[in-house]
């Protein structure tokens, strides 16, 4: 025996004598997450703790080069950790300690270490170029969802992958410069740390905002 389906304009229908309400898009609660417009230059800004925590757990020998200085989050954290820093960017974003405007992908200057938050749409090119120029370590923020397809990483001295937790919001830089408070990020991020002296597979670690933290 079949039952008739009645679908009145009210958004409800009867099936086998049971009233069923249809939920439309307007019935749904809005998501807390923000969806920002893409920045054409790949200029996104991480929370302060992302850089601070990296320098607390990862030691570097020699000067730090940040070729994606932006508004100075990584460079300032490196300075605070006691490192000498050279900070450059493709665009001058009024960072007071910027050492100059430069296109990193055209640079042939060898450095000790590269630490940065690169443009995500050309992150592989940044990583490969950094590995040509850095004598010691390279550390870069990456989108976690891109790792499973990044088979080329197998041929690099990738030593450690730090999963950032809780999930940090990294909006376009203009959002931060406008004084807006980011939150509700939808992407997961990691630090990739390459070490010239590393041999073997990378180690997976968690990097928590609040220091040594174990989820119960």
C-alpha cells in the first residue's frame, strides 16, 4: 500500500499519516565561521601564538630570513626569541622593521634559515626555492589539506610536521589592518620544518597554543 505525498506551500507534507516539516536554508542557523574574499597576493595573517610557539619548540642556528614579512608576525616572534632577522616582502605593508621590498622567487641570495607564512597558491614554489637557498632549516605554514597530495615532499629533508591546535584563523591581511577580529576559521594549518641534516621520514607533532597540552 502506498501513501500519498502532500507538499503544501507551508514547507510540510504528510507521509503515511505522519507530518513532516521541510527545513529550508532560511531555517538553518548561520555558521560562526567567516568566509573571507581571497587576497590576490596571498597575504594572510596568522595569530601571534602560531609563530611564538614555533620558536619555543624549534631551535635555529644563525639568522632568520622571512621573505613574506607582511605585517611582521613571524619576524617579530623571531626577534623576541633572540634571533637576527631579515624581513622582506613583495609589497611594503608598513611593517616598521621591513628590510626591503623583494620578490623571493627571483632571489639568489643564500641564507641560513627561512621561516615564513607563504602565499598558499604558490607555496610549493616557495618551499622548493627556499630549500635551494637555505643552508640549515626552512619552516613554513601550510594548509593541512594539501599534504596528502604533496608527494614531492618525499624527496625533501622534511623533518617535522606540527599540527596547529586549536585551529587558527588566518584571514586576509586587510581584515587585520581594518581592526576586525578574526574567528571561526574553517581551515587546518601546520608548520612544515625542513632540516638539512635530517634523514628518514618526518615526525608528526602537535603544537598547542597554550604550550604543553594533552587533550583528555
